C-alpha cells in the first residue's frame, strides 16, 4: 500500500498499485515499447507534422549535476551539489 496525495494536496488516500510515469521508470517503459514495435516503425512527432524512424531516435545520457549551485531558503543561500 502506498499513500498518495489527492484533492490538491489536502488529503491522502491509500493505493495498492501505483504506476510511476516519471524519470527512469518511464524511460525504461519507452525502451520496452520501442523494442516491441520494432526498429523500422515510423513514429509521428511535433504535433503530427513530421515523422521519425524508431532506430534513428538518439540515446541521450543524463548530464552530471556535480558542482552545480542551487538556491535554497527562499533564495537567501546557495548550496553546491
């Protein structure tokens, strides 16, 4: 069981099965769907105005955030990651 917020964050409900559609979970789901569809599948993009072949989609790596500075405490202090 997992607690999730509802009603604009004012209440919580318990849910047995929660699908996380963000971050690495969604990326893995996308890769699985592309494998099922095949490399020669044509996909539409940009509101349906252009197309791309599934094998031409680049694999983009996540950049490192080490050394980046972020503001905290309502913008009054800075932390380095």
